[in-house]
C-alpha cells in the first residue's frame, strides 16, 4: 500500500482540485468537470477512478435533465 505524498506548498496555495473527463452520448461526447475538496490533482484523479460508477451516473443524470448551459457538465463532490 502506498502512502500519498503530502501536498506541496503550490498545491496548498491552489486549493481544491478539479479533474476533467468526457462521457459519450450516442455519437457525441460531453465534457465534464468534477470539482473536489482534495488538495492534489493525483488524489482528485484517484477519487474519480475509484468512484467512477457514481460520478458517471451523476453526469448522465445531469445530461438527461437538460440542465446544461453551453459548456461542460459541472459536478461538485464535497
């Protein structure tokens, strides 16, 4: 088991991290952004991969609801 590295001073200054991903809907792809409270990009990416089924469902639900403005689907995990 690996222990995550402590955040650098730059990462602490930057604050919570976001990761981008895409979901397919038919022949189209939709950009998504997952905003987290995690201090590093690596931890945010790891969270996305570990919780992919839940995050993907949230993105697809937002897409189905049509609550999109011409831009990426924005998801927030607190």
